């Protein structure tokens, strides 16, 4: 779904992923999740990028090991 053409669908997918991660934050440690989130951090749509940043901001602080895994992606997005 994260590769969908419709912006609204990609945005909702990120928000749904955020709800899943709320139940099990360890999901963000999976390599396929990291690739998916990275792709959405670089999405053409502002709303999709915002949803990805919100997802990471919400959970990276709770799980410091996630900060290490997503650090390069966040720095790339900031720059």
C-alpha cells in the first residue's frame, strides 16, 4: 500500500502503521519496515512525509535502539 499512487492512501497507510507500532514498536526494527518508512520520508507528498516523521517521532524516543536504526534516514530528511 505504501507504493500506491494515491497520496491519501499512502498517508493513511502511514497512519495505520503508526497504530500498529503503538501496539508493537519492535515492528519498526524490521528491515522491510525501515525501507518502507525511508521511502515515505522521501515521498513527493508533504502529507506522506509528515506522517512518516510523526511515526518516527512518536516511537523513536520510546525505544532508543530505533534512534540508531533510523538516525541516517532522519538526518537525510533534515538535510
